[in-house]
């Protein structure tokens, strides 16, 4: 299993904000996994100049970091307490 922290940016009208998401995968191609995750973040989307267009808003991956199991578990703990 591989553990990821994905940073993505969302454009909602004139407002931009970032999301950080934890994700687990067995896939080998992490770039594909991240793009797949972002492309389905708010359901069906189409790619438009590097942004995934969800209809009401758009999103794109900023970066991602592969984590150890211990880092993933700790962040899961921290995020669940928010």
C-alpha cells in the first residue's frame, strides 16, 4: 500500500482555495493516481487547460507527497479531530 498527501487548488468563481487530502493506493503510477483523484474530486469533469472542470468550479493538483504508514496514520488522527 502507498500513502499520499495530495494538495489541490479549487477555483470557485473568483475565490480560490486549497484542499489537502489523504489517499491510499496500491497503484504504481502515482502521477496517474493523483490526476484520477483530482479529476473525480467533485464528480464528473473534463480537462481544460490543466484544470479539471466540474461544472460549478474547477480544480487542479498542486503537488503530492508520498508518506510512510506512520505519517499517514498520524495525519489521519489529526484531520479527524478537526
